[in-house]
C-alpha cells in the first residue's frame, strides 16, 4: 500500500473512531440517566433530548422483533464488513480523502447502531418509563446477543403547528396528536453520520460516484 493510501486510511479510521466515541458516550449517558419518554430541552423547544428505543434501522424505520430483528442485525454486520473492504480497497488506489471521508461517516454510523443491537441487550437492564437502566446489572441484560434495541434521542421539532392553526394544510401532514411537526423523526448521532455521509457523497463527490466508482472492484 502506498504512503498516501496509508494516510487516507488512517484518517478514515480516526473519523470512524471519533463518531463512534461521541455516539456511544451520548447513548450510554441517555440510557443511564433518562427514563423512556423523558424529554429534556437543550435549545429552546426546537432541539430536545427525547429518549426512545427501537428495533429498526435509521430513524426507527422498519422496526420489528424476533427473526426480523436478527436478520437486520446480521445485515448490518455484513454491510459494515463490506464498507471496510471498500475503504481499504479505495485507499490502495490512492482515492482522494473526500471520498474516503464520506464512506467513513457511513461506516461509523452503521457501526454505532450495530453496537446497540449486538451488545446493549446484554449489558443494560430494561429502560422503563419510571426507571433508568443499569449498566452491567447483576441479573443480566434485557435481551440476548443481536437483539438489543437502538437508542435514539435527538429531536428537532423546529416547526410545531396545531391543526386548528393550519387548517389549510392537508390532513396527512398532521400526526395522531393533531400537530404538524417538522422535523418529527427522533434519531441518534450514528443516524446523523449516515445521513451526512450519504448527502456529502451525493453532493460533493458526485463526480467520483459517476466516473470512478468502478475502481472499487
């Protein structure tokens, strides 16, 4: 591997490590300090920490339990292995760091959520609406390997309008609570890393995606 390729790969690993570190510190703090559904304002009403858990992918989509949860966890692991292979492959070809950076963000985000799925069920007690979870509880965790729930907490209800104040909007814009909220999904730092990585690649590295992506293989 060339020296420049080594440098790009090392910095990619630094990006992955920093994203994982922040993601897991925040998740562990939330699990051990907040009850399910607890809502803490951070910046006014438009940025809040709202603790929820889900079995699904980014932003809680495609949730489920049992076999679906196991299949999703295995899929994530396979995807992470593939992403690492792509990073190493591209670094050997001296691909510019901007491309490696975008892939590193996506890889780190995927890893952040798979850590929850693989380990959290074993190392945490159950989070409830009345009690915070305990790290390494005496009675064991709340679920088996690969069946942990993903911790979400970042909530940005930048716009929150009741139906009676926006009757001109179609009904499908309003949630069950009768409010139009933008942005309604609750997510975590790993989800954000995946989203930023994807948009970064599409916006700033489109020329590479359009021209040089075949160089991966």
